[in-house]
C-alpha cells in the first residue's frame, strides 16, 4: 500500500484549523486539465484571487490558490506539495529554492514590495505610532516572526521602540499575517501590525484606523515568487503577473512595485 506523502498530512492539518485562509479545494479542474496550483503568502491572497480570476477568464485555464504563512508553505513545498508557483512574502524562501530540483532555474523575481501598517478595526484618532508608546491597550497582534515575513518586520520595528519591554507581554501572535488581521477584526486585539493590502481590501466603512509605518523603521518587505514546475501555463501566469494590468492591481491593494 503506497505511503501518504508528508505534505498531504501537513496540508490536511492546516485545512482543518485554517479553512478560511487556505485553498483547500480545487477550482474547476479535472484530471485531464488540472488547475494551475498557486501557493501565496497570506497578505497577498486577495489580490492573487483577483488576478487568478482574471487570468482564468482570459485563458480558460483554471487556477487553485492556496494561502498560509510563507514559512508554512515553504515547508509544504520542501515535503513535496504539488504547487506550480510559490508567491512568498520574502526573498529568503524563494532564494532557498532557487538552484534546487524543486524550482525552475532563473524563474525567481520580485513581484511586489509590502507596506506595514498599524491598524485598529475601529475609527479613532491616530496620526502616528504614538499609541504604541502609551501602551494603554491589552493586545497588539502580529504574525509569527519565525514564519511570517510581515511578522518579522513588525517584530524588528517594535524592538526599536522605547516602550518595547512593556509592549512585548501584550503581543498576540498569529500563525500568519492573515490570522493576526483576524485577531484585530474580531476584537481580540485592539491594534495589529498588518499588511496595508489587508486593510485596503476591506470596504471603506470597515477600514477603521490605520497608520503606515515609515519604511525606514523596519526591514524592506520584498516579496518574491518562483516557478516550481516548468510549464506553459505557469510561465503564462507569471508573465501576466508581471504585466502592466497586474502591476496596477497590486498598487490598488497598497503594494509598492519593484
């Protein structure tokens, strides 16, 4: 009896606990015409769904989008998860795959630069990050610094603050930036350091209050992608993501373009 691949156990565990964040099913694919499988970091899942739908409308080729933290997706890929393209939220993990048998040589590129924001789901006066110096809140949500690049940048930003030692016990860590965002949206944390793209994905009436953290106050969030399986459709989607329409779409979601 064949053994179940390790990646499938990891993915099943992920889907059981985070069904709303992942792409735990296949969209419109068949065995004869399987969908293009895209793994994308949580911060970019909405813009990627947008682009995948447009690509599908234009080409007729179905696309399955799965999301998690960059670290979790990287682990799945290393254990054989059958993704075709990996859109990470950092440089480190695509770089680690580049030059190995698990990726297509020369296919790595930077597709966007992320922006970190301090966000509350409630409208309130905040012109800068002074609220963090006051420390009069119970919880501040961030992504897991070990798995989520936005969480790592948030951690590095907070460590520079004079109030760091007072803030640290108040941190509420999400497995990824998507879960950190949900902590704030659900009221479990008054504030969160999340991706600007997540806030701008909300209707205007639900955007609450946000402050864009100065880029000089945290390591740059350069988001890279790499093709994992060579193919005409995979290359076509990458070309589509690098085209002007997709660049404008990324900008509309709050990303800076490389």
